[in-house]
């Protein structure tokens, strides 16, 4: 059940990231003015928005493909998650140094912090399931958990 929930959530996150990337590439100025908090961070720059749009496309593909391919899932999900977490930390630092007010932690939460937290949860959840599954498999096969235990 947990494995299915993680896979479904990763598919939804992947599609959302991909859709955001498409939006950024196809209509960068509309994206810029539509998302709360974005115009406060600086002047519109079409090239910059589209560059980041490519990143979102790739992150979406990584999560969607990882949902289909459990063999490489951890790597496929860990890499975009590190970017999303770094992005969220950067937004917190912007507030900490006074580039924008604390209200923007709330404004940014749904689009910046929440996806990072969800993706961290997906990576951790998959890791735990995989680690637990391999332990159960080793135990059933009579193989010791650690090489020193032999």
C-alpha cells in the first residue's frame, strides 16, 4: 500500500513539475505575473524563466520515470529533490537577509517549500521501503544483514 501511494504521489508531482516547466517555456511572462511572489523577486527576464522551465521539465520527467522504473528511482528522485530543497532554502535565506518580508514564506509555501518537503518524503519513503524489503528478503533467504555477522 505504501509503495503504491509513493508511486502515485511521485507521478502527480512529476506531472505537476512537468506542467510548470511547460507553462514557463510556452508563456513565460504569463507565468511570471500569475505566480504569487514571483514579481517581487525581480524584473521579468524571459530567458531566465525559460532556463528554469527546462529544469522543471527535467525534474518532472525524473519523477515520472522514477515512478515507472523502481530500479533507478532513488537516484532519479534524489537529484531533483536536492534542487527543490536548495530552492526552498534559498527562499528562506532571502527573507533572512531582508530581500523580502516574512510574509513571503507563506506566499511561497505551496509552490516552493511544500513540493520540496513532499519530494523529500518520497525519497525517504522509497529508501525505507527498499531498505526494509531487502532486509526481509535477506532474512527469508537466511543471509546475514552485515558481512561481519558471517
